């Protein structure tokens, strides 16, 4: 029965779809959708770390790692307090892919 199925599939011209590269591509797609790929697991871990950031500097560090993974070219974050007496919340961060991650603060 199995041999008949193989001959039938080959006769129809579908046998080329069972090449090793196509099976590997299919397996990779299935594992990516299931969340098993290394990149997907590390990005999920990064999302968790970002959510657990204890201050703005740690938050920005985690976000810049995500920018690198997502191949962003540039990003900026501007925080301004609605209360002028709380100047510690007035900060600016900038990051660019071709320059090492940099932080600049305006106080």
C-alpha cells in the first residue's frame, strides 16, 4: 500500500515537494508558529524583561535591544512631566543602529 502511494505521488509529479529543503522549510514554519524558534523565545524573554524594568534607563536598554532585533534604523523617546516640579521625568533618549546605543538626558 505504501509503495503504491509513493508510485502514485511520483507519477502525479508531486514527489519533488518532498525534497529535504522543502521539508526543512515546512518544519521551520511549524516550529515558528508554535513558538519554538530561538529568536521567538528570546524576543518573548525580552518583552518580559521590558515589562519588568524598574526604571526608565533599564526600560530604554531593553527597548534598544528590541530595536536591534527588529532591525530599526533609529528611535527616540521623549518623556515630559505634566508637573513642572518633577524635573526628573523630563528625559530624552536617542538610539541609532549605526552608532552605539547612546543616551542623552535633558534635565
